[in-house]
C-alpha cells in the first residue's frame, strides 16, 4: 500500500488494529495502516501484537500474547510470533509458539532466526519456515541470549558464566567463567569480535577468538554496556545504589568517569552517526521523549518525542516499567519498549534529521504516576476488595499518625467481618486478609491481644492447606516475636527453627535470610556457638548463590564478623579470610586495593589469633600493595578520586597497620618492618595530589617533555590493565600474557619515574617501595632519624559492606610512636611509644601557643612557656634512649600536631635545651634523604621584601587584611651583602610595588630565595591542602577582594621551577603552618616549595617581631654564606639570639627565637675555598659529566672515587654523590682511570 504523494521517507502511521487469526502471509491484509502525518509505528499488546526486535532489512519481529495473559502479568504467555515488513506494513510470517517470557530473546540481523529462552530450555526458531531448529536445556531460569552482529555467534548469559555457541551447528564453543558474582548485563561490540560483561565487582571485555578476558578499570555495576574502541570509551548505565542511577561515559585507560547523566536509562550508542540515545525517568515521572546527544561531545541533548498515542498510554496510569531501546543492525530503526514489553514505538531514523528534533523538553509533557506498577484503568469489585486487603496496614498506619486510632480499629474490624463473609470459599485470600489485619493490629495499634489470634488462625489455614510460602514464614516470625516478648526464648528459637526444618524436609537449601534469622534468636537465647555456626552457614549460602565478592555476600560476612567480634571466636574466620584473599587475588589482581584490604584483614586476624610473625609479614604485604597502587596509578586519577581513595582506603589502612605494629612491638623485627610502613606512607596523600601539577609543570622543560608525556600515558595504561583477571583457571595463557604486559608496564613506569625524578620534577624513585636500609645508608654518621606518628587519629569512614578493616581492636586511644633509625652500622631500628594520652601533649602545646600568640599576660609568659615546654619534653624528649641523646644532629620527621612543637626549645633531662647539644632539622619523611640535587641553579639569589599590599587599590587604599612590614626591608638590606658574597653575583631585589607575585612564579631556579612578607594558612574541608596556604605580595589587599593578583598559594607554587635552589627562606608569619593531617604532616608553604624542587626551606611556626627576625636572619646568612649548612647556620643564629637576649638582661624566651625551622634533607657543607687532601680524593679540572642514557649533564670537578661511587663538585661549590653505574660509559672510564 503506497503513499499517494510519494514524498514521505518512512513507513507512516500509527497504531494499529492487528488482524487476528491470519494463516499465512498470502492471506494477510494491511496490519500497519498508514496515515498522512507520522513516521512511526506504535503498538499495544491489548490491541494486538507488540514488537520484540527490528531486523536489518526492515523486518519487525512481534509477539501476539494470549488473551488475558499480557507481559505485565506474572502468568504472561505468548501465542504466536509474527514477522512484519515495515515498508509495506504486511505480515510476512507467523509461527505459533507458546512461552512465558518471549522478551528474553535475540534475533539474527536478517530477522529469520530467533532465540527464545524460557524457564527450562533454549529454543532456536526458524521464523520463515515456522519450525523449531533445535532446543536444549538450561539450568538457570533467568538466562538471556544475545546474537553477534554477523548472526553467526550466540552468547547466553547464565549465573556467572557466558556460554558461546555456533548458531549454525549448535555447538558450544567455549564458556567464559571469569565472573566473581552474578552477571548483570552483557553485549557484543559492533565488530562482533568482542563481548562485554558486567557483574557487581568487575566489568570485562572478552576476545571471542581466543576466549581471553580482560578486566576494565571501571568500578560501577552496570545494567547495559557499549564500547567505542576508537576512542577507548565505555558507555554504560547503572541502576540504584551509590552513586545514583544513570548513564555514563568512562575512559577505559584510566577508569575515570567522564560524563554522567542522573536518572537516565535505556541507553544506546551509534558510532557511525555519533549518537548517544538515553531516556530520563524516575519512579514517579517520565519525560516522554528519547534524548539524543553526540558521542563526541555529550552536552545539551535534543529530543525525539513520543507519538501522541504512546504519550496517552503512559499518562493514563498504566506505568512504564523499565524502558528498553534497541537499534536495528543497519541503524535505520529505533525500537522503544515500555511497561514490560506491553507498549512500544518504532521510529524510522532515516526520515529524522537533527534539525527535526526538539531542542528542549519544555513542550514535552511528563508522565506521572507509578513507573513500576502498570494496571487496569477500571477495577472490578473483587479487585477493589483485594486492594483493600493489601492496603489495610498502610491505611491503619496513616489513621494512627493522624491521631484517629479508633477509626483505624473500626476499619480493621469491618474488613475482618466482610472477609469472613465474602471469602469462605477462598481460603487462601481469607488467610491473607487475617494475616494483614493481624499485622495492622500489631504494628499500628500495638494491640497484640487482637492481632495475634488472627495471625495464629491464618497460620493454621496456611499449614492445613500446605502453603509453606513466604507468608507462612512471616507468620512464624510473628509467633516467635510474641514468645520472645513473654520471655520464652527457647520457644521462640523452636518456632523459628520450624522454617529451617520445613525447607530441609522439602529437599531445599534453607535461605541465608532464614539461617541468619534463626541465628539471631539463638543468640538471644544464649546459644552463641550455634548462632555463629548458622551465621557462617548463611555466609556460605550467599557466597554460593551470589559469588564471593557480591555486595550480599559482603554484608553476610560483615554480619558474621560482628558476631565473632562479640564472642571472640576468631578461629572460625581464618579459613574464610584466607579464601577471601585468594579470590581477591584471582578476580581483582595481586596489586589491587581490594586485595590489599583483604590482606590487611587477614593480618589483623592473625594478630587476634596470636600468630604474631604471620600478622607482621601479612600486614607488610598489604602496605606494599597499597604503596604500589598509590605511586603508580593514583597520579592518573582526578583530584576528587585521589582524595576519596586516600581518605577512605589508604589512611585508615595505614593507621590500622601502625596500631598493629604497636601491639606487636615485642617482636624483634617489628620495629624495622613497621618503620618501612611509615617511611613509605607519610606524606603520600599530599605528594600524590601534587604530582599531577608537577608533571604538568615539567612539560615546559624541553629536556623532559617527552618523558612526562610518556609517564602519564604509561600510568593510564597500567591503571587499565591492573585489574586484568590474572588467574582464571580457563585462561592460563591469557594470565601469562597479561601478567607479562603488566610487568613490562611497571618496569617502564619505574624507569620513567626515575628519569623525571632525576631531573628534579618529582619524587626520585625506581621502585615504589623504599627499603629502610636504603634510607639508613643516607643518614649522616653523626645523626639519627626520629620518625614519628600519632596512631588512632584517623576518623572512621563509612565504607561499603565487606570492605571495612574491622577485624582489629576498635576505639584504641591515640598514641605517639617514634621509630629511632640510626645510620647504617650503628645499631638497630627501635620503636618507642612515647605517649599514651594525647591530651597530655595537646594541653601544654595549647598553653605554649597561647604565650606566643599574646593570649597570656606579659608577666606570666616566661613561666607558662617554660612549664608548657617542660611538660611536652617530659613526653617526647626525656624518655629517649642514649643513642638519641648522644647524636649531634636530629633529623625529626613529626606528624600531625607534633609539627607545631619547637623541638630545639625542649629541655632535656638536665634542663638544658635541645639546641644546646643538638642540631635539629625537619623532614616530611625519611624518604627525603634519598633525593639528590640533580640540577644546578640557573639564576642569582632573589630577595622579595616589604611588598606594597595596597598596590592596585583605589586611591592607594585598601582593606588592612595585610598590614605593612617595613622591618622586612631593613632585613633584606642587611642580608643582601651576604648573598652577594655567597653567590658571587648581585641578588635580584624586589621591594614595594615591585614585590609582585609573578616574579616568584616566574623565577628560574634561583640559588637562594628570601621572601620577607606575610604568610597565611587556613583549613577548608574538601579543598586541596596547598590551595589554602599562601604568601602575600604587592596588591594582596585588592586580590583578596577579587581584583587582580597578589596572593601566591601553595598550589600555584607547584607550577614554579625551584629545582637546584639550595635554600628558600620564608621570613614571614606562620609559613610552616597549614592543613594538619595524621600521616601527612603539615601541607604548608614550606612543603610546597620542597615539592617545587627547593632543597631546604626555612619557615616559621609563629609570628615574631620584625627587629628580632632581622637580627636573626642577618646572623643566619652570615653563617650560611661562610659555608655552614642551613641547619647549622640556623642553630648558630638562634644560639646568638639567645646569648644576645640574655646579655640584655632578659630571659631568652623561646617565643623570641625558636619559631624558625629548617626542613629538607641535610646539605653538604660548602667548602670555601675547597680543599681536599685525603688520599682517597682526586683533584681534576671541571668537565662535563653525562648520565648513562646521555639525557642529563652537569659541569663538575671530580673530587673522589670510592666504593662504586663518585663525588663531584659543581661550579657552585656543592658536592653531589653519584653511583658509577649511573654515569655515561666514557665518564665511568675517566673516573676509574683517575682513581
């Protein structure tokens, strides 16, 4: 039947009145009659067949449902399968076929063959011939088929396996079994050579030629999948939970979610037309249109509106259920089905151009009502009465909430009376009525005297009718609750046990829900052993049904763990946690954070069981896995993802590990092993958050541009591959291949990280894990490393079920722990618990800061300050062993509030201050000792002082957020000659309006930098810690009002180049302060300049008067320019200040001199002029030295060759130590011959 005008591009019209009982295609009449103004087909199962699939050649496969048994009902039944020609609207083929759920089907691209799966069998149908090609049984009742785009391969999704079949021969080619939980969805890619699958923990891609699987680096559970292999993007929908339902686009290399559309479902993608189809819906609302976005730029959508008839049906209260969409193989037709397949619409997309789509949904009405409960418009008297039964509890509860309890009682009584009269011949319905009314009495009116007789009567009816269903189980529970309320616990247990006994008598396995329910009652009755045994059985049941890593199984595990914790039956958990760790290694990979978490829980269990050595070694494995993940993959994540991982996973795991170490401190090797944990972990979060900024900054360096780009790409590839299935029993070859590629990428990442670190841009490392011995080798012989932490300070995080490290003891008090780490060959590493009561430190520390901040009367400052510092020293210094007190230099790596303590001002046991005997230098972590100066300074020293904070303000006036600091100009002038002599060049000098932010950011590796200005530090939740501290420069008062620059934050400093800078002096207030976090130290300006490449940073803990600062800085630079190290120069300057204050007749209160600190690894003492006369040393002229790969070079003089190392003196006078193996072969030859 042709269109008379011949101008419409699609078949047109509307809904139809399908002809029933047509015997063959030759006898048909038009069943899709055309109209004059539409280009779509709308179908409703109440009026005829409804579409299942659209094939490539314009064929539509539809299902005719049996009368009164539509797909919306539980007893739905198909009557016939029909093939239509969409172009002519005629019926081509009809095949009588009865099945309960024809929607679980798939058709070949040409529409000839259909696979239908019912509750027992798979049916392969030839629709053209009207016959069954073959059938075969299937064990699972909800299997789903899919057919490849070429029509040759069938995939059947079962419980945790996908079977692959040759459609022509009927042969099963392979089974893909690498799924730890029930498979939620699967799909072929457009080529048909790859299959995607997703379960609750893992999304995988399968090479159908080899059968090898690869786990993708995305972590949501999906309900539909599509892949764009050209752009390495995954498109998927997820349903429910947290994060919420919606459709998203994911980067397959990094696993990062690029785009997410809340409340969108029914997703489709078409790479050829660059279209992304979705629908926006909720449980109570539906936008009556398909949304279409560009895959390449999924921004603002356009809308393909529903046909008016479909709009009418979805607005009529029928509901829409979960919508589904599919494209025909040739992408010409779009099929949408609603209301469990009872409604559908087919669009001819060739007739729809982008300009034909609506730009907004403002003109599209929204359907409201229940999206999940389609029903009839007109209800019978019987149905109305059933609705009254089902709603009695809800109605009685509503009346009670309104204070109308008497009315609620009357409603229940009236329903009971009516039911007894009307339902005498319907015992099942009468049982339901009695149960519902009994529940209404019990729960709404709290009237168990009225309610329980009805429950018992309903229970007797159920048992006499042998209806042992879920309603029966519920009533058994009600009886048990009544017995419990009367104190008869044993009777309650016996009642609940009837459910288990009944299921066993039926030959069924009791559900985990019922096992756990009985366990609960047994626990109340005092039978804890059997209770835990049943909780264990419930976990095993869930594990068998859902898989080892499914959310349900994890919740069951948490429940078991809680019960075990209460009674101390830890032995039961050992085989469970050992198996859990094996499964994580298999499905998630050996370096995945989930594997680290499982390892940690097993370690804590070993600690509970007294297997101390095993606990220590197992925890060590956990910490190494986490460190590996953080170092190699965290930098490729977004900042939000990094922060979430560090807060929810890394920091709690580290804290649990350190608390275990304290409990195991009696072990001979506990101190050394756990020292590795704190050394490798402290400062990790801030370093990880900073590394992306540093890599981005490194791209301005031509020498390392390519290295930085390659490192970023390698990390993304490593992130994508790290979740590969590494031990599937059916994939040994794939395992070896994947593991080999993973190892290659890890080696490549290590080498690139080393090169970038060698150039000074990032942390210098090859392997993410740094050994304690490597750090001890770098500790100077006259020094000791004091590594501190405060355990128990990490706030508990809300975690997903089964992921909580809750095997170890809980609610332990915070403790201050110190690892005393001597140089190599000078004794063993020791671990000491210095303080069990953190408040005994916090109170005196607060008292001291009250003194320095002017909150204590002047005549009491000296006394309060002395007492406060003495109380702190009693906890931290006086308990230290002899090897610490005898060391000349202390390398102190504090944690949390310990960073606020002026260690040099603490009194030792004889009341002499630490500064009198020791030189104190601060480290973020002992790992700082491993960094080497790899680049030379490029410019003269720079001095920035006394900025004009009001520059840029109207009339030169501004708010007084930052007040002038005239004393800093004098300070700068006083140190200027020392820096001139030190560098043999005139320092760059910026004061007043020239002291601007840009000169600091644009500095090119100054030899020394002095910034005499205001600093600030605040704490803002969820902000980058280095974004909330900064320095004020010219125009700062206008900048804080949003006008121009003038404030330099720590985050901005990360983009600057201070590599080769020996010393940065932050002569400003509180420049050492910032965001304090456990295990991280202080994310401060000091730390920002360290990350930017500066070797040593001088900064202040509190504000001190300008004149005192000027004198102290002058003395400091005098000693520093004479060749002292920064730490030694500061100590000399502070001792001189103490002596000067005492000579002036006052007390040398620490508030006047102890604010300045030096942070960073010890620098070699500068020799002026250099003289080396020892026999092991060699004098040579300066020459150019190259690295082994030839990419890096330095001009230096050979000083000595010793034990496979060389010492080189750069033109600046600094000495560096380099392994011979790191030198170019020609340079190695020169060094060896010189020696």
